[in-house]
């Protein structure tokens, strides 16, 4: 047993806290205490140096070798790595007194350059990799991310061009099943709690909506198709096309001004929104394209739109399908606020790819690659939470040491202000990191993007490493 304990030597600076592991991986179980301890050290080390390739994250050769051995152990699987994190996320969801949103979406992880991995086609067919379907639990009140409650690494299966409708419907590897698979694997909403699935247009599938209804889950899904619906819930209403019907309805209530994220501008802007809503029954397609009962789905639909075309950016129009009741203008606005949180999942994907460089992993086998994808995805949750902390209303009063290690704040403060002063706030800290990365901190520049923040963070990492070495030397001299 002694050899197992010494199998994974990882040197972590004594200044390192264990906050990341305690908050995101508490109770990790890889079948042996030595493996658990090694994983915790590796995870903590990567959380301190999330940028760059794995050799950048684990610059000590002994640390890298230990990580490599650990990831190649049969006990270290994608599911085992995420199990502890999921438990921790569900604990946070249970403790939340209000609504919890479960944001669902799929992104592509491209490993085309890694020839030893025999992965399926992605994108237009020329790339190789995974469809990574993520489900993120979020508090819509303060935009805190509780965790990654589901992650499916899916490989497309080649099928014949002449595959029939029935064969496609029954095929278990069908890509459109990802949405239903994700929610089926989640625990039911506890009594007295309000958990809501939120998804973009990719989830506008009758099969997914029927699955949500069967599981008695609440959901808000952006409509992609001008579906046939029957007006009202009594089964006697007029049949109409959904989008045409909603666009003919008058707005209810006054114009609402709100800061909204514009994907074209990649920043937030102030918009004036109107809202309309109705109760409908969604009629099943003439040709069944999934596995469900051919019965209408009772739903509520909401249209949110921008009446004035903006000078820059894309005019906003959302048509939302809800299995959560919408009986007034206030509940319609509530659903729009929930859907507006969906952009956080886009930011999470940027954290995966730009922040943690998850697509730059160089493992030779899927067995080693997949658990590291899981680990880096959880680190991405931490990074997203750190970035969200700078957007919260209390960011200009909250101390930076509540979200980052104190040595990072201290080093950055001395660089930014050159004189002794009180600890920086969360907002001051992140704007200073962005300044290190080349952001000018002007109001017109907006909130710094991921690339700018990462350039600054990498410089700060080097500065902190130098400060740690200086402290060690001073202790030896004393």
C-alpha cells in the first residue's frame, strides 16, 4: 500500500488554499485515498493556473507526470470526476430558497489535430471531436453558478443516406436525443422547490417538450419553428401557426428598459422591450420524428421583442415556449429574465475553450482525455463565477479576497496603485487584471472580454509566482 501512496507526488505551494476543491469537488472518490489526494492537488494546482496547455498549468515535471498517471488510471473516469461536483451542485441547489435555472446547450470540442484519437466527425464533417452537451445550474437572482449538473460527451454515428424515418426515430444515438437524455438523468425537482430547464432553439423539439411534460418539469425553450398550435387549453380553440399568432397579439404593460447581452456586439446594451403572452396547445407533427405520445402539449407562449431597431446590434425577438404557467404580464417578464440568463452558458463555453484551453489537450486515448475535460469544465465553472462576481451589484463594495486568494489581490494592488491603500474591491481587482491585459478601463470600452482578462491573468500569475519565491527566500534568510 505504501507504493500507492507515493505514486502521485505533486508539489503545491504552501500558500495555496484548498477553497477550490472544497467548494467544487468535495468528497471526490476515485477508489483510493492516494488517488483522491492526488486529484485534489492536481485540481487545486490547475485552478491556480487555468490558462495555457497542461504543461503550462502543471509546470513542474513531477506534477505533470503525476497528473498523467492519474488520468490514465481506469478508476479515473469522466463520470467519477464529475460525480462529486454534481453532488456538491445539487446541495447548493437544495439550499437555494428561490428559483434555480438549469441552462442546457451543446458545444463542439474539436480535437482534429490529435490523430491518435479516432473520434467522430464534427462541424461540417472535416473536424473530429465531441458534441459536448452541458447543463449548468444557476441562481437567476445573483447569477451565481452552482455547478455543472450534467455533461454528455457525444460522438456522432455515421448512418446511411437512406435511413428511414422509423429507423431514425428509434436510433439511440440520434443527436436530438441529447436534450432529453440530459433532463432524464437529472433528479426530479424536490417538493417545495422551483427548478426550471432553460434552452435555446436547438431544444425546440416536440420530443423534448413531451419529455419535459412527462417528467413534470418546468421549462422555458426558445421557439425555432412556426409550429401548429391550438389557441387556449380547452381543446376547442382555433388552429394557428405559433409565430404568426404571437406577432399579431398586442403588447401588454409598459415598455421595460433593461441591460441585455447582444451576441453580435459581444457586450451588453440598453434595450426597450415589449411583451405578449398566450395559452396554447402545441399539436404533434404530422410525421412523428421522436419517441412520444401523439397528444397535444399544454403550454404557455411568450413573445419578447424590441420595437425600435437599434443603431448597432441585432433587434431582439424571443418567442418562448413555457411549461410553467404564464398568466400575467409580470410572469411573462419573469420568463424573459430567466431566458436572458442563458447567455451565461455561452460564457461558460468561452471559459472552457479560451480560459482553460480544453481543446488543446494532448492525451493519446479517450480514457485519459475525458476525465480531464470534466476537470477543466469544473474549473471553467469557477472562472465563470469569478467573472460574474465583478458584475454583481455589490462588486464595488465586496472585498476581492472573498473571491480570490489574498496574495493575488495584494500583488495586483501594489502593481496598480504603487502606494499603500486598502484592499481592492472585486470590481477594482478585475478591472486591474483587464488593465494588465491591455484593457484601457474606459467606460466606452465596456466590460473586458475573456481574451483580455486571460492576457492579464497570465501576467498576474507570473507576478504572484515571483512574489512567492521572494517570500520563500526571505524566510530562509531569516
